[in-house]
C-alpha cells in the first residue's frame, strides 16, 4: 500500500470510529418508549440507557487520554474500539434493563478512547498546516452524525427490533479495527500511571454527572454527588500538581491561549446545548408545530454547522483565530437571541434562517477554537488536549441540559425555552469576547 493510501485508510478509521460513538449517543433516544415497553420498565428507568453511556464516556475521557500518551495512541484507540464493539454486541443480546445499562456503560468507556484520541491520531497522520482541515473533517462527521442519529434510529425501528440499534455497530466496528492497522505505531512515553489517580478521576467525574442528572429529581442526592465529585477533583489536583504530565492536564491549562480556548468551548457548548433543547419545546408547545415539523425546522442547524466547519478548516490560521472565533460566536449568539425574541408565531418558517445562522456560527467557532487548542499543546500532549477538549464539550452540553431542566422546573413551558435561548446567547457572546484575547496576546507578544 502506498503512503497516500495508508494515510487515507488511517483517517477513514478514525472518522468512522468517531461516527459510531457519536451516533450511539443519540440513536437510542427515539427508542426509549420501545425499550420501556419491551423491557417492562418505566420511562424514567429507560432513560438510564442514555445516561449510562454518557456517564461512561465522561468518566473515561481523561484516563484514556493519559493511557494513550503512556502506552501509545494507536494501541489505546484500538482497545477502545474493540471494547465499544464487544459492548455493542452485549447490548444487542441484553435480556433485561440491568444488563443493557451495564453494557451501555462499557460502550461509553470504549467510546472515550475514540473521543479523546481521535484528533491526536489525525495530528500524526496529516501535516501541521492541514490540521485545521482535519479538525474540519472531525466537526463535519460529528455534526452530520448528530443530526442523523434520531432519523437512523427511527429507520432501524421501522424495519427491525431495538437490538438492531446496537447490532449495526458490529460490522463497522470490525472494519475500523482492520483499518486501524494503518495508523502510525508511535511508542508511548511509558509513563507510569497511578491507579489511585485514575480511580479518583473516574469517580469524581462520574459523581458530577450523577449530580447533574439528579439535580431536579432528587436535590439532596445531587448535592451529595456534587460534593463527592468536588472532593475527588480537589484530591486529584493535589496528588497530580507536582507531576510533569498530570492526569488532569493542569500543565496545559497554565498556557493562557489553551486555557481560554477550553473555557470558551465550554461556554459555547452550554449555549448550543441549551438551544437545541429549548428549540423543540418552543416550536412544539409555543408554536403548536408537530414533532416532525419541529425536527425539520431545526435540521438546518447541524447541516450549516457541517458546511461552515469545512470552510473554517480551510480558513483557520494563527492570524485569523481571534477573528473567526469571535465572528462565529457573534453569529451563534445573534441566532439564539433572535430565536428567543423574534415573533415566530406570525411566520414559523422564519426560524429556518435563524437556525442556519446558529449553525454557521457554531461550526465556524468550534473548528477554529479546537485548532488553536491543539496547536497550543505540545505534540506529546495531544492525547491530554483531546481529552480536555472532549471534556469541555460534554461538560458544556451537560450544563446546558441542567440550565434547561432548572428553567422547566421553575417556569412555564412557554417562558422557559425563550429564557433558555437568551441565556445561551449571553454565554456564547462571552465565549466570543474571551476569544478576542488571542489577538491581543499575539499583538503584545509578537513571535
């Protein structure tokens, strides 16, 4: 195989694996009523199928990143894909809810290796000047797969039973494992990882996710979980503070440019997460649209995000980072604010250009910001940078869900979505203002 063919196969293996793990985050949502009926559990219990995957993913992001740096990115990536594939088979044969929840947790643990090491592996395959394009491909796959998840899930259920939602992962998983042999076999640092630190990281982030999930249903349990998570993180930071390459990448966060990118990413994802939850409720309950019509009206968001991500990948350069990030956040903020304030009841179709504006801004910001984040980290810390980037995304999305959950529990169904959209607009604008500091720092300290 030629060098070019090997690189193409390597890139395909990473992007296909990413497609699988992103798809599994949303493909099951549409099947929850079916799962509740077939497994004879309550709808609330069926939601554990979704939260188990999310919990496993968040718990293992940083440990997988650290393992990738220690043992080698390809080795841990392949292990993660193998675990995800085997767990998918276990999901497909699950006889009861408990089995399915445990298998979904294992799926999430495997998916974490793909999410945290994907861009780090792409960085070893593509030249530095093409990193923006590679991150654009990454964003394109995430945007299109996220948009397609509910549709693919509905299509599978219309043709077969729910176990096939997981069985379809098996052939693709095996193909990824075969193609992954084309990835560069770079040795790891062989750095010894402390088991106590790994356990602290996984338990702390697991408790934080449980706290977020229980904040409305059981506030007392949520407070205990949050307290345990904060205590675990504090202990972890103290244990790792003196390490050259800590599990929680404090060394990367000390760099102003990297730190700003992480904070801006989290703020932007809070806005995006709140917006994508608020809009369906606003369109269905506020404007009286059917679920199908509401879904069609929102679809331009991820489609435009995919288009703008591709464009941003080609335009992003160190000299344009601040401008593109700030412009993207400004567009997303304007779209969210317009969705909140515009009199959509008079002409619901006007939501289409508004969500297109949101998608355009979101894709523009994310690709440019992620490129800046990875280029701010040394090559040998690419795994840690990828883990932290994924953590910022998932933390932001989870916070967006919490914001909307609290609003729905305190306000009317008509008011909560519009206020949630306005809050998302403010947080996105804050991310844009923070991003402008990239330019200020370059001007103050020219290379």
